[in-house]
C-alpha cells in the first residue's frame, strides 16, 4: 500500500480505505434536524459558506474554521459580532 501511495502522490492522488455502506447508512440515520428555542439567523455568504445558526452567540468566545478555502464570509460576519475566528486551510498559501 505504501508503494502505491507513493506512486499516486506524484500525481496528487491519495489512496484511502473506503467506508463501508452500513457505516454510512448508520451515520445518515442519526442526522436529524434539531429544534431550538432560538431564532435562526443566516451568517456567511449567500451561496457556499452561508449557514443558518441559532441566534445564541452571547457566550461564544471564538470560532475555529478548519478548511475555510478562499471564502470567509461567515468569519467576517462573526467578527462583526465580536467573535474572532481562527482559520486554517492547507490548500491556501
């Protein structure tokens, strides 16, 4: 496997063990909408990077954003609410 990974890494490919179908189906079963007493607000961009979150940000001290990419509208909106973000993404220089 190490030899194949080395060979494929030359072409920017990575070999990984796939998740079996039963594990995926079991994970999907636990994904359910949650009801909250808080109004939902939209933060972030109008397209990718926008989120509906409960309007319960009073005690949030910071945001951790792994994998932000080139768009960080959510983090800018959080900063307007005095919530700094720690952003990281290995694909950005």
